[in-house]
C-alpha cells in the first residue's frame, strides 16, 4: 500500500512510541534488533529517529539500558522496560483498544 | 585522487575519503542542529557516531581500509535524518521543512573582502555584485564615508561559521548537499590560496581546520564540535567591542611610538621632562613597561572579542585581560592612597634615580 504509506505517516509516527515499547517489552534488545524487528512492519524506522526517541523514553523513565559486551565490537546498549514503562504500555494498549472499538462503533 | 581523513570512533580508527568525511560532518552538524536543546544531545550524538562506525565496519575488509563517499552516503541514508525528540505538537511546524529564521551574516566563503556584501546580498536575495557596486558608488559619492561604514559592518556583523548559520544567512532550508558544496568550495579556495592573496584569511582558515581536525582526532567530543556558537546578539556586541578595542590598542600603540620618538629626540614627552636628570634609558624602560602593562590586557580583550565575534573559541577569557588591567590600575591607586610609604617612595623616585645613577 504505497499510497497508505504516504497518507498515514503522521498516524504511524504517533504510534511509533507504542510500537517501540511493545518491541522492548518482549525481551532485552539493542538498537540493531529493534530496527530489524520493525523493518518488516509499517513502523520501519531508522537510527536517526530511534536514538532521539529512545533517549526521550529513558528520560521519562519508561525504558532503561545497560551496557553488554559484544564479541563483534564495542559494548552495546541493551534496552529494557522499566516498571513505569510497563505501566505506560498497559495504558497505551487499553487506550488503543478503546480508540478502535470507538471507531468501529461510530460507523454503526 | 582523494585525500584520506582518519577519524577516531570510540578508540577505533576509521579512514574516510575526504568527501565521505564532509558528508559525515554535515550529517552530524545537522543532527546537532535538529536536536537543539535536547538534554541528552551529547549522548545521542555519541550513539549516532557509534552506529555510523558499526556500519563503516561492514564496508571494510582486509583489502579495503577506506570508506568511500558513495558508501558513506549509503550509510547516512540508512541512518535517516535525525529528528528532535520533542515533536512540535503546539502547532509549530517541524524545523526541517521550514526555512530557518533569516539573519544577517558575513559570508567569508563568497567574499571579495570580508563577506559583508555577499552577506547582505544573501539576506535580501540580491546578487552580491550589485551590492558591491552600490557600495562603491555610495563610497564615491560620500567621499569615502561608506568605506568606514563597510569597516564598521565588518566588525559588527558576525561571520557565518557553522553550516546552520550559513543556511540562516540565506534563509534556505538546511540540507546536506548545500553544506557539502560549501565545504568543497572552501576547500578549493584553500588549495589555490595564492590566487586572491588573502593570506591572513587562509591562515585563519587553516588554523580552524587544524583545530577541528584535532578535536576530531580526540574522539569526536561533542563539546569540541565545530559549532559552539554564541548567540547572534552576543556576537554583534562582541564585534562592537572588537572594533572599540582595536581602535584603542591602535591609538595606544601610536601614542607609545610618539612618546618614544619624542623622548629620543627631545628628551621630553609632550612637554613633560623626566624629573631631575634621570637617564634616558630609564625613562624609555619605564615607558615600555607602562605600555606593556596597558597593551597586554587590552590585547587580550581585543583577541577574545574577535574570537567571540567570529564564533571561534579563545583559550583565555576576555575577563583575564580586564582583570589584569584593573588589577594594575587598582594596585597602583590603592598603594598611592593607602600606603604613605609608597606615596613617599613614588615622590622620591627622582631622588631614587639620582642615587641609582650615582651608584653607577
């Protein structure tokens, strides 16, 4: 849906944080993992967007990272959700369901 | 043939060819501009550098040690534009699409003398040569007054040093290609430097390149990145002070030379003869010391004003100079007022000289 790609960019952008929290909630990931996981989805994104967003989430204490040594190079930052982040993800999920049910019911 | 630039990323050296280096620098400069006041800017920039480094490693092998421009463009394309963390929800449009606020800068890169005319031209969207022409006509009709205006503007208008400022001078959106083009142009200017004979400018440029190269070699500390701009208004003021201090130091130098010559020729300064029959060399020595005591702090102030006005860093604050000057003056005045001994000693200096002379 190339057209949808253009048209709904704002929608996806707004939901990127939701998608990002979801990805991080599954397991501890580092940026390349996140990019790879999102690459196949409509939420495909790039480092230039991801790093500032992660740093903002960390400032809001929704995610945290720790340095993990890697065999293939310098240590990497592995991100995981904080308790506050889990709470936010739960809220987001609930609100999202509320939005979608509202939208579906509006048409009836 | 391209030159190769070695950069240091987290302790690992990477070699880029020059256009790749330009592209990377432009990317990081834009990232910094986009991040604006983000409190974690330094960390994000480090993360971005690390990500670039990881991607560079993917292009290198035992038989290939230099990252080429095309590869760097691919890497930066993958990285994507850096977006500020705080989206502008309050109706303010994202800055990437909106032309930045237009500001008057001198454009040293496109200059005949100091870039005043090309800066004005860029500001009003007019050809710089038209402005130059008008300036010359105006100078002719005002019998040279506009030359003074030009000189004043040279000091007052800050020169555009960073890519963001350069873009702001044109009111153009800030994009990588423009920055790279500009870097290329400046490089070309630098290589055939003798063509225009602006040796002084060339030297300054080389110096700033060296400083930059050094800061890059030191592992890209964000604090030492090329752009550490002082605010526009502050730089206008710094330019004003640079102008004033230049005039004052020049006047001081002229006064010193006049005093020195009159001392040598007539043995007196402005009708004042050194007291008693103190030796000429002593009077000259005192004059030199007095000149140095006044000129060195003023020189500090002038140089630091220049540095602030051009957005460069100066290792000694202007305060150093002011403090030294004040300390010298205040020390003398206080000693004269509070210490009778000093006062008497100061009055006895002629006698002192006579004694010294007798001793010899």
